[in-house]
C-alpha cells in the first residue's frame, strides 16, 4: 500500500493539462523501459478533460500509440455508441485522433454486444481478458498497469464502486457487474478494489467544489466500504490530482504550498 500524495492545481483546466503532461511522461518512460505501456482510463468530466488536454498537447506525438494498451476501470452497460458510455466519450476526446492499435483497446462489452443483456457474463468476460493479458512477473490475475486513473464522485465512489454496495466489498473477483447503481444507468461493469490495487500507480482525479467533501472524507481515514476512494491505492504510488476547489476542505498541511 502506498500513502497518498497530493498535487493541487489552481483550477480544473490547469489540472487537466498538468495531468496530461504527467501521463505522457509515464507512458514514454514505460515504453522506453519495456517496449509498451498500459493505462486504465476513467470517464466523467475530469477523466474526459484529461484526455482532451492530452489530445491538444504538442508532446502527445512523443507517445508510440501503437504500443499502448488501454483498459477501462468501469463502463455503463448501454448499447454500443451510446453517448453515455465511457469509451464513446474517450473516442471523441482523444482515441479517434491518435493511431492506436485496435487490438490493444480493451473496451468493456456493450448491452447489445456478444453477451446481450447479460451483464454478469460481460463482466466475467472482461475479467478473463484481463487475466489473459497478465504476465508471469505480474504475480496475479491482472496485468500490473503502469497507471490506473479514477474519477472521484461526490459520494466518494470510484469506478462504479459505490458506498455500501456489494461491489466495494468484493475481495476475490477482479471485475463485477453492478446492479442498482445510485447514479444512472443502474447497470454497470466495474473493476474491484483488488484489481485497482494491482496497478503500479493509481491516480485519483477530483475537480470542483462538489468533490471537496468526498476528498476530505476519503483522505481523513474513512473506511473503504463507506468511502470507496479511500480503498483505491497503487503498489508504488497513489496520487491525488485536485484543483483548489476540490482541495478546499482539506487541511493545508496535506500538500505543499508549491503545488497550488
């Protein structure tokens, strides 16, 4: 378990730009070291804001996009191409504008995909795909992703792990179907906390006043069942990337003055 580190930026635009630059560096370094890189994307306004900033960054061409594996932390179980699906939004923000290898874009199944309306089967299939990508050095049923990004919800949910619901209590499976999510749509697919914790680095993104209470709760020692964001951490690094509004309820000694 890695203790959380905080970086606080002036506003959400600067946060997105700085996070995009940070991600480019991580991908380039991983590709230089191993030949490829793996990243888990998140949706929502902060995740998509980061992807849009990455798309606009001149340094994006430093990435060898053909040697990048992309995965998702969760997905809304809706038809292919639905504007609410994370992959639809990611394609619009970035993916359609860079030369990715389609075989290395690992989307979660849609509700009109090969498993039809069976969300449990779709979740199990994603777990199988992740397990197949794991290498001996990963020492587990999932790849050790270079960076796994998560948006933090106002209720402290991450991915589609909501407070008190069964998904956040899962300790064995790496991917679960989510029924009755309090935020629509009710059917979703999500990584579990054990799968999240397999990543080298976990980045939690929060911007806006509506995220201030969630950040305060998650970083104040709350339990992961009540505050799932508190249970999201990486093997080597856990990084909270916030804007000043989202950090406004935190004690000032949690982050260095220079980070603002």
